[in-house]
């Protein structure tokens, strides 16, 4: 599964990269946050991000961007965000890497449309053994994806 750095257009295998990064920061308080965001314009764009947080030193972000024909149904488009995050997390797990959380861009507050997916998406993610967070929690992977997708 190919990802890129924000500072380069050269793709690389995400599992290989994460293993090297984790080895480099072995013994540090390293957290891995995975998330996805999407946006509709003339097409639907998804950005899946993996955020490396090393204690108080800041974050490093890698990403995968995907453009597909427009998905006008909100449920389908937002569910695609959960699927992309889970697919990446499973790929990493199969290659010996565990992430800390999958950050889902859905809101617990019923006044937001994304609230309709909270129960199903959280259940899906947690049934696979991953921890998840949703809004209003601080979601670094989702915020990074939001900046990339736009």
C-alpha cells in the first residue's frame, strides 16, 4: 500500500516506512494515529493519513490521496472514510505494525449529519480490535486529512 510524505511525491510502502520510523524512535513515546477525510467537488477525493506523534516534539504525517467518481450519497462517501482507515490499519497489522487509534471524522452530536454513522463505524472498527476516537475528541489524523483533501 503506497503512501507519500508531505515533502515528496515519491511513493513508498507504508508498512516498510512505519517500521523504519518506529525503529528510529524506539524508546520514545511514539503514537500512531490513522484517519481519513473526503470531499466532494467535481469528483470525490479521499485522503488517508497516518500521523506519528513523538511525545512533545511534534508530528510527522504521511498520506495516501485517492480520487474517485463523485459519490453523492453522504452515507456511502463517509463510510468510505472508515473503510479506507480500516484497510490501512489491517495492512499495517498484517505487516507487524499496530496503530494506537483510528480517528473517525464523525460527530457524537446528533445535530451533525455524520452522527448517523457513529454507532455502525465505531462498532466496525472496534470489532476488529482497533481503538477509535470521534469528534469532539482531538483527532490529529482527521485534521491532517482535512488539510490534504482540500
